[in-house]
C-alpha cells in the first residue's frame, strides 16, 4: 500500500522534527531513565562466542519489524475509511497481534544498544492523518474511561481510542526507521523500551475497548429482534 506508514517514508512529506545525532532528544529515554551500559555489548554480532544469542535477537528483530509493519498497514487502511463495516474487527486483530509481539520483547532481558544516545533516525512519519481518520471513524465511540495505573492508582481518566492506536503506530514506525537503516540493536532496544513505557500500555487499553465494542455490537440485541429470529429459524424448512 503506497500510503501506509513505514520505516522509510511518511504518509505525506510533513515529518516530525528530528534531532542531532549523538545527543538526547525525543527518542531518548525520559529524564530519570538510563539506557543500559553499552559496554556490555557493542552490537548484535552474528559471529563469535555469542553467535547463537545474536542470531535469536536478529530473528526477533526481523519478526518484530514484520509485526510492526502489519499493524501500521492495518491502521492506515482503516483510517482511510476503505472498509468501515469491518473496522472494529480489523483493529481488534491488529492490536492483539502487536501486543503478542510486545510480549515477546518484554519477556527477554534488556536489549543493550551500541550507542550511549539514540542515533538520529531522521524525521518520523506524520501520524496525524491516521489519528484524524481514526477519530472520524470512531466518532461517538472514541472516548472511554481509563485508569492511571491498575497497581498504583485507581484514578479514572478519559481515554481516547484513536490517540491510543495512533501513538502505538508512532512508536512502531520510529523503531522501523532504525531497523531499516541497519541499526538492529537500536530498533530492538526502542521497541522493547517503548513497549514497557508507552505503547504497550496504550495498546492494552485500546484492546480492552475494542473487545468491549465488538461484544456490544454482537450481543446487545433487543428481545423482540431475538424472538423474531428464533421464530424464523424454527419455521424455516
């Protein structure tokens, strides 16, 4: 799909501002978060004593890149409004699949990037057209009740499904930039870190809302309609 988000080109020519290589910026961890010591590993080296481990990481990166692009293609197509009748099931499936990819990343030990600061990956794709398209598609259903943290706070806040889905897309697309520029360890680190800190949380909330939507669409039928359907089924030869 020529207009889908990917690691090489944006939906349109308006990208997000990049940052100087070798200095902290939007892609770097928030204040108080320190990247693992890069001296523990210089890169994902496919030779030497740790070749088996490196091959596993390389395979995980390849699978994660494929999963990320699949999610980006799905939300881009849904946001374009091409198939509104199947939008909720498609989003539910895409979000479920990317959460499985995130769980694989979360289950392994910390990936150690080769650089102290995140290298400049260039301008990220402009996610705003996807965000706007999803918001228009989900009008009237976009807002939901969320909680800050199920372990530390029961405070209720307003969630926005279209923002959740678009924010996940932005994090995944950023990692694809690194992967397709050959920075496999950087891509893995970014996907793992952002899964634990941002997009995993947003995707989990989105999945709960999408599942609830689908349940209501399938199960919320008035009694008269059910009775008519049962009568028709019983009297159909």
